[in-house]
């Protein structure tokens, strides 16, 4: 009896490049977001505070933010509404 192979399912809705938020990122943020994507993080939204953008990424294990300069913080003091 042969084992049936299950088809692979794509869980992402859209690639980051197609996200409306992707165009709002700085080049440094795009590089950092791509790096975090390898660990399952997905870009959720971009928050603008005091003229600076802050990219917010989520995954099953938590939240990460990326500053305009590309600095990654995987333990941010931020609350995400459901």
C-alpha cells in the first residue's frame, strides 16, 4: 500500500512585496523584515509616531518591531488589539 502524499498548503495570504504596508517601509526595514520572515514573522502594519515609522510584525511566537533604521526588537513594549 502506497502512502498518499498530502499537497502542501500555502498559509500566507500574500507575499510581503504585495502588501500595502511593504511600500511604506524604508529600505533598512525591508531588509530586516525579510530576515524575520525566515522565522515566520509577517508584516502586520506600519505605525507612524512623531514622524518616524515603526514596522510591526507578528508570528505565532510573538511580536517584533523594526525601527526606520532597521533595528529589530523582538521584545517590544506594545499591545496588539484583536
